[in-house]
C-alpha cells in the first residue's frame, strides 16, 4: 500500500501517523513492522478505552512474523 492510499480512498486516520515507504535493510534482516489498525481490530483485540494504542508492540505467539509497532 502506498502512503497516499488513505487520502485517495478518503479514509480518515484517527490517531498516529500514515504509513510510509521504507528502504529494506542492507543486511537483509527483518525490521520491526510499522502497523496501522482499524477501530474494529482495536476494540476487539486491544480494549483500552480512551488510552492511545499508538506505540504498542504486537507480535504473533507462533513467531511467524517479526514484531510490529502501532504507529
């Protein structure tokens, strides 16, 4: 997805940052992903009331993907 996707689709970003392009690491290692979550995901899996989810780290229990940080 390109950084312009949300503007093009007229999807408001309620908190945090828009996605952005990042160059891959030169050593080929996996960098922690920057994640965006929608309201339904946040309400279902990250109930926190009025607290901001920006900055939280998520990871899969099976370790199939590198951890990510909600931006």
